[in-house]
C-alpha cells in the first residue's frame, strides 16, 4: 500500500506544526497529567519514523522549489544534529530551555510556511484525473 503525496505532506505538515508549537509543548510536556506520548521524543519519532521525513526528501526533493528544499534540508539537519547530540530519553524541561530546540521550532515553522498549500503542484496528469 502506498501513500499519496498529498497525504504524505499533510502528515509532515502536522508533525512540523506540532514541533513548532511552543505553547502546547510548555503546557503539556510539563503537566502532571501529561500522556506518555506528550514528550519531545514522540515529536521526533512522528517526523522521522511515522512520517518518513528522510524518504520524503529523497523521493520528492526534485519537485521542491529552492526555498522548499532549503527549508526541508535545514529542518532535517537541525533535527539530525540535535538527535546525535542528545540522549534517547529527553528531559522535557531541558528541551524547552535548549536554544537548539528553539532553532528547530523556528525551522519547523519555516518548513510549514514553505510547503502549506504550495506542494505538491498539480501536474497535467493530476488535473486530468480530477476532471
């Protein structure tokens, strides 16, 4: 079973929007009733594992605008660097105070801005299929 480009980008935009959402992170990650999935590791897993961010860039990078490519590659690089330099289990309070995480949030916002309602572009085949 394959996923459509539209669903794939929708999932990635959702993941990036959640990464960019400082207020929800501050409210839920530190809450006494936080769910097990309300943690920084979960956001990272959703982006890389659930949404296959690396494969998305590999498969469709040739279709991106220069800005889209730059924003996708920057977000991937920042996330890779962060993951390489931090433990597998993250302390939510430390992540929230980490300027590298703020840079990731900013990059995630830029990724969403670059892609939301701007990719994929309708091709002639898409237009013919939708008629």
